[in-house]
């Protein structure tokens, strides 16, 4: 990883000069991303751009598909960063064994805290706009996994037990707390997962989607979303993407207005995309809950080799997921009733 970063620092100026006809004045590493090494770059003419260097392990075919989807949504008035074509007209540049994408720098920052109700409304509007635009988009070959819907329960239970063993091997300082949390997760999976699955519609809408429409891929200024980043270029279930946005763990775990945020987000979504069946809308909270129950992301962190601030944020994310699971389990009936009461075209509901 470090070697790729050093190599990128050496090649960056050549890439921008030879393939984009611009000169670098300064570059700053941005410590986010798993498949990319990211830099904010200032050019000699004072313009600022964002440059992604893909790691050697990245799937470049999939990256091209994701950027094509992002550009398609930009034409539908979704605030995605404009991708710079290189001098050959390609969105992705390969040079000296490295692969690059150059985009406009976008205003705003990733929000650290919970959503406000006005921000939730804007998030819902943009997700609805994306789904409405992508309804006519050819479904991508890569399909987002849905283990929460189809995986044998025994597999999820074994994965939970393996996570605890991994935490013990890593001498995780939270191992006693994790033991209690993962024991609770085992009980939740055995007690609740079968009935939650039984309550899902037989068919859920699957279409092209962003597939990672979460807080860390949205730039904000106050309560407005200024940029939607990092499309994955996948086919996914619309109810899954809607529920994941509406029941964002940072908001559910930390905001007394989390229910209002969720209902306002879904209501706003339906203003832009009234075509999503009511059964899918009502199911989005149940889907979000099942997704959280079957996900162990963040239970352990050492294997990701993250910098200390990113590791702390992932541990916080794990803790917020535990709170979110409990709150959704306790209030699911009321939430589903509120979702069922939403009527397309009405975003101004309580």
C-alpha cells in the first residue's frame, strides 16, 4: 500500500502533463478510500481537481462501469463530479502500470454527525432522482450481494463466531465488549432473522443503483448535499438502498429525530421516484435491519490496516450499528406503519 502511494507521487505529474495537458503545483493525500489512493491537486492555473489512483488489486473494468454510471446520473441533474476525459477521450487513464481518474473538485465535506431533517429530505430527493434516472439504465452485470436475504442462517452464525475468534487472536482491547455484542448478535439472528425474512415481499425491485449511497459518499454544505461520490456500478435492490440511507446508523444512534429523518427521507424519495412499489417502500426498514444483522463489518479492524483515525471511526460505526439494530427491532411495527402511510408526492409529512 505504501509502495503504491510512493509510486503514485512519482508518476502523478507525468500523468497530468502527458494525458491531460495540465501542470501540478501541489498535491495533498486524502486518507479515504479502499480501492483508490486519493489526492487533492492544485494546478498551475490555480484550478483544483481530485485525482484517484487505483490500487493494483482494483477491478478496472468495474471502475469504468461505475464512472459511466456516475456520468449518466450527472446528466440527470445529480451533483456528481465531472470526470475529465484524457486526451484520447477515455475516462480512465493507464500509464506506467498505474490507473487514474481525474475529476472536478466538489464543494462540501463529509458530514461527521447525524442527519438533520432538512438534510434527510435532500438525501431522499437525490436518491429518488438517481433511481428514477437509472430505471432506464442497462442493469450492470455485477449484482450487489444480498446475504441478508438468502444466506443460510448457519453461515451467518459461523461468521459471527469466527469474528469473535478473530478479535481474540488480534488481542482487540474491546474483546470483552465484543463477546457480549456478538453473543447478542447470535441470539438476534436465531430469534428474529427467520420471521423478518418471512415478512419480506416475494419480489423486490432490482435495478441499477449507486450501491454505496451512504454518509461517507455524500459531501454536504450545511443541510444541502453538494456531491454524490463513488458509484459502484452495480445492480441492487432499491428497497435495500433506500432503507440503508433512511436508517443511517449515525443518525439512528445519535439523533432524537431519527424517525422523523427516516420518514422525511422516504417521503422525499417518492417525490422523485414514485414508481417504487408500496410493498418495497414499506419493506425498506425491515431490509435495513436484516442487512445490519447479517453484517459484521467493523467488529474487528486490525485486518484492514487502517490509520488510527479511520480505525476509530470504524469502531464507532460498529457501535452505532448495535444501537440501530436494537432500535429497529423495538420499533419496527410502528416504523412500517408510518412507511405504509406515506403517499407519493408528499414530502412534508411529520
